[in-house]
């Protein structure tokens, strides 16, 4: 790996490899350097050769046949060189050395003045130069393409915080030994107590560094402390060679730390996502269970038999709407928000989309909720219909009882009277009287026909409305009808009998007859008037009660004429008394043609006059009640006509904010938060309207001509407004999350939104496939049918036929941002496993935090390869499962 701090120093490698003149000058000017290089280069070579089970003693002698030189190159490069010649002749040795030099050249190294003959001849200068070239290429160039400066910058960066250390070169900056101790302490502070080192003890400092490096870091001792201290300018190449060993020793640890951090990050994301999935499953299960338990209650259409019981059902339903349902509405909204947030996090972390358990998809919950609301609406309509029906039934039942009581009171004894045979022994006058009396009865009977028909009609309506005590009503009605038929039969039989004897009688008292004829209809009129004045009524508007008042006023206008009729009828009776007194006729005191007396007519007339003001009072009370109901209607309408448009306006304003590109996402979020707070503050108006609605229902007000808004409309609009603002805020939060996680700039998001808004032709926050294709083409995509179909499966996985803005943003961020991959996680695990194809439990617990190490151990499968060790775990399949379809 290339250290980022060492980048940007373009200097050819040949400047460190081909400076033959500098090499010659160094050896000639300072022979001590040759000694240092011999020791250092020999130790460096042996540190690699011992991996192959060998070593060198004399650097210019042991490489002469080329065999160990080729072996050294194979060890440090990890590659196979051509097969060496086995002969011991000079040309065999030259051939082997040339194979080694050719391999060095194949790595991009230009060898100047270094030939195989010099190496075979044991030329110390050329041999050391060749070894230095190898060190530069395979030990120092790995640090940076500008080898010397790269290694120097690495040393400077690592030792910068340490006192008395100022690394400026690879010779005198290292003489006091503090720089080497600082390098060790920076990476392994447990090995050296830097605070106890003294600048005036260079030999002690150097030996401390050499001993610690050899014992704990597996870096052989390549230098002598006394040589470095006693040399004015230590050999630069020897120092560079030794320092490069520290770089390689510590770089691996940093690489392992980076790999461990990457794995921890990936596992943390996975653990958080699993927690969100579990929370979604739990919340979805609870909400669906509540809906499952609530729907049967709302589907129950078994009507109660009394008004009180039905009103209790209505009160229970109100409690459900006010108390039980609102928290569930909030849970449903929160569930959708959690689902969207989880899917966004999964997309941002390059994980597969979350697929809830069967029956717990957001669409499943939405369908269940829709079913609940449909049943709920039908239930409320049914309750109100049943209350109206029971109210009507109670009214009809009471009216039926009243009319039946009056009719039964009138028919009492009539069958016995009609069955008498008194005419068989009666006198002429008595016969004639009986005949006239019977005629009067027939008139009375005909007058009562309308009441019988009314009783039958009321009974039929009670049956049609499913009255709970219909059996009693039917029995009573049937008895009245049977009795009425019998009365008709008896009446006709008596008339036939009287008519047979009517020819025998000639005289009849015309005045008694006239009195009976006029008194009977007037009496029936008074009976009807009393019945009407005591009649119960039910109205639902001022117009209806006004029509009753008008009818009552019309009735009062007829009272003077009725009084004249009363006086005329009483006058007939007075005339009878006058004639009897004038002609001395002795009267029995009973009109033979009627049971009505002037006293009866007077009593009923007084009753009628008494009932008229009572009826006036009852009608005026009903007027007052209807006026109060009208005030309630106007009061509810005044608020509803304000709240309804306010909700619609807020919906439109929120829609405009969600597509506005004038400001940043944070500004949109602040604007939406303000809208949300305003909506929350407006809740008191909804509650007040609910109170007015409850007063209206308690007053049995079921219609309102002053407004088109019902409480149900306002409730649905309010719930949609709460859901819309929550969803819109969630979409902006997800856009911010996407922007921050993917490194998308505000300008890019504005560009995406501008493109989306341009092709959102219906201005509903969605594009159809044709508009989406045009949008992609406008942004530079060259789309074929197959590629566009693939993209549509990404942005519209549920095949709804539209592309939302969030799906559009997710697609564009995937196209522009980089993400973690399974290959990166595998590479990180390989580093922790020291390049093995498996990893052990100890390695996981050593490199990862305890909770994440146990997370991996519990989920990794056993490695079954041919090189498997006891307890080996398969990190490759585990890494693949993190990014594919899996139960992890």
C-alpha cells in the first residue's frame, strides 16, 4: 500500500539506482561506509534468506555462483526465477548471475555498469551496488514511487511529536538513536519508555533500539552502535535499508487496523439494520392484530331493540374514534416512516432491500387499514340509520297504542248492543226510535272506518321497520280488524231486522232524529279534533314545525263555525224541550236515537277548547328546539367551512415545499417543521369542531344545508394532512441522509430535483415511465429497451407504473456514489487472517471488538478446504452473505 502522505513526489526510481559516480565516490572517500554496508546488507539479505532455510557469511563471496542471489530474489519477490545451472564452471556462474540481473531489469530497474562478471569475480563495490539496487526496488520503492523522499517523509511524520528528534536525512539525523526509538515507541509504546532516554547517550539509545527490534519486531541487527556514533556521517544506504525494515514491520499492523475498522463498520451497519427490521416486524404485528380484532366489532350489525342501547353503541363508537383509533393512526404513520428509513439505510450501505414477513408489507398494512376504514364508515352509517329507525318505531308504536285504545273504548259493548232483539217486544214509537238509533250508529260506524284503516297502516309500517314487539302489535291489530268485520255483519243484520218491521211504524220524532244526526258528526268531529290536538309529532327542521303551526292555525280558524254548529245542535234539543213543554209531552229524558246528550257535547267542547292552548304551547316548544338545532348547524358549518379549506391549503403548500429547489434541504426541513408545528397547534380547532359535532348528534341532527363538509370529511382530511407532513419530512430526511452518506452535493440534489420537476408533468410528485425515460435521456443516458427495463425494476420494484422522487434520488445516488462491496470486506478479512483462506476464532477475538467478534463467530460457517486448521471459519461465504440474499 502507498502511504497517502508520501504521494505527489514524482522522482524517477533510476535516480536512486544508477548513481554509479556517487557510489564510487562514497567508497573512495569513506571506507567506513563499506564496513557499515557489508554488515547492514548482509543482515538484510539473511533476514530474507532464512525464510528459505539458508544464509550468507561473506556478501561478495556467497553470491558469486548466483544460486543464493536467485534464491534471495525469489523470496523477496514471491515469484519463480528460471531454473539455475547446476555446474560449477565460470560460465555456469555467469549464467546464473545473468538470470538474476535479467529478473531485476524485468522489474523496471536500469542497471548501470553492473555486470555478471564483476559479481562472479567478487567485486565488492559492484556486489554492494547490486544489493542496494535490490533493496531500493523491493524494500524501499514499496513505500512510494519516489523511494527516498517517501521513506523520509514517513519517518518525519511518525517522529514529529517527539522531543529531540528532527529527521532531515538518512545519516546524521540517526546518530543519537532517538529517531529509531521514537519510531518504535510510536507504534509499540509498550516496548520502550521514551521519557527515560537521554540525548547524550547515543550508544545506549541505538543498542536499545537494535535489541528491541530484534527481540520483538523480528528485525535483525544490521548496524553497530559504535560504528554509527564514531562515523562523522554514517552510511546513508545502510541507514535507509535498516529503517525500511521498520516501515514494513509497522505497515502491516496499520493495514490490519484499517481492515478491522472496515469490518467493524460493516458489522455495525448490519446489526443496526437487523434491529430496525425486528422493530418493524413487532410494530407491524401489533397493528395488524389490532385491526384484526377491531374489524369484527365494526362488522357486527346486530341491532339493539331499544334507543338507549343503540345510543350506547354510538357512544362506544365515538370513544373508538376519539380515544382508540388516533394512536393507531400515529403507529401506522410511524411504521411507514421506519420502513422508508430502513430501506434508505440498506440502499446506502449496499445491502439488499428489506422484505418483511408474509402479510406484513407496507402495502398489506395499507390494505388492512383501508378495509378497517371501509367497515368503520359503514358501521357509523348503520348506527345512525338504526337510531332513526328506532325513533320512528317508538313514535309509531305509541301512536298505534293511542289509536287502538280510543277505538277499543268506542267499540266496547257495541257487539252486545247490536245482538239485542228488543224490537220484538217494542212499541211503535220504540221501534221507530230503534230504527233511527241504528241509522245513527251506522253513521258513527262509517266515521270510525278511517281510524281502523289508520291502525292497520301503522301496524303494517311497524312490521316493515322490523319492530321488536311486532307479534303483540299484529295480534292486537288482527283482533281489532276481526271485531270490525263482526260489527259490520251485526250492523247489517240488525238493519235488516228493523227494516222488516219499519213498515209497521209510521211516526218518528223528527226532532230527536235531527238532533242525533247533527250531534253524531259533530261529536265525531270533536273526537277527531281531540285526537289531532293530542297527536304526537316528530320534525327535523323549522320548516316542518312551521307547517304544523300553519295547520293548527287553520284548525283554530274553524272553531267559530264549529261553535255555531254546536249551538245549532243544542238548539234542536232546546226545541224538543220547548215543544214538550208547550204540548205537555212527558219525555223519558233519553233521546231514542242517540246516546249523546247536550251535556256530552258541552263537555267535549270544553275539552277541545282546553287542548288548543296546550297544543299551541307544545308547538312553540318544538319551534324553540328546532331553532336551537339550527344554531348548532350554523355553528358547526361556520367552523367546518374554515377548517376544510385550511386543510386543503396546507396540503397544497406542503406539496409546493416538497418540490421547491430554491433552498437547501435543511431549509426545506425547517420550513416543513414549521408547517408541522402550525398543524399541531391547529389541533384545538379540530377538537372544538368534534365537540360541536357531538352536540349535533346528541340533538339528533343528521343533516346540515349550510356546509358541504361533514365531520367525516374533516377527520379524513386531517389524518391525510398529518400523514402527508410526516411522510414529506421523512422524504427530506432520507434525502439529507442520502446526500451525506453518498457525498452528493446540494447542487447535485438541486439538479436532480430540477430534472424531476421538469418531467413531473402532472405535478403530483411522480413520473410515468415515458417521462422517466425522457428525463434520463436529458441527463445523458443512452438507453436501450433492455437497460431501461432493468432500471425500471430498480426504481419501481412493485410495478406501480410510476417513479417517485425518492426512488429517482436513490437511483441517481447509486449511479454517482461509491459503496462498500463484498470483495472489499473479503480483502479486509484476508489481511486479518495473514493471507489465509480461512480465519480462526482467536484471530477474530484479537483483531475485532468483543461484541462484533462474537457476532462473526456465531454466523460464520466452518471452513472445509484442504488447508483447514482446527476451528477454521469461512470468512468468504460470510462476506458474500452480507451483500446478498441471506438470513443474516
